[in-house]
C-alpha cells in the first residue's frame, strides 16, 4: 500500500477524534498527540492474531507465514488459483 502512496501510521495508541475541515477532508487527531490534516479516507485496524486454522488453507493452496497470516502480494492476491 505504501508503494501506492498510502500513508500508514503504526503504534498510534488509537484515534482520539476525526473532524471534517472546510474542504471536506478529514483532520485526524491520534491518541499519541499527532495530528494529520488533509485526509481523504481513514482505515483503522487493530492487531489481532489470525484465526484461520479451521479453514484448512493449505488444502486450498493458500500459503501462510510462520505466524499463520495469509501471504499476499502487493495487490492482496493470495497463492491460491
């Protein structure tokens, strides 16, 4: 995603608030005090462990890394045909 110009903010301790500015863009205030202005879209995700064991992904040809996460390419495609 970063290669496509998307900014990723990690370890922010969450979002305090999101405000709409006069241009229709968002102003995001993070819990760590950082303020990000001129934002078109906000996508938030929390760290979770994958729960894919019951899916039997190897039988479908889907590769996983050592931690169990599904391996994808830069377009989020998996190894399955």
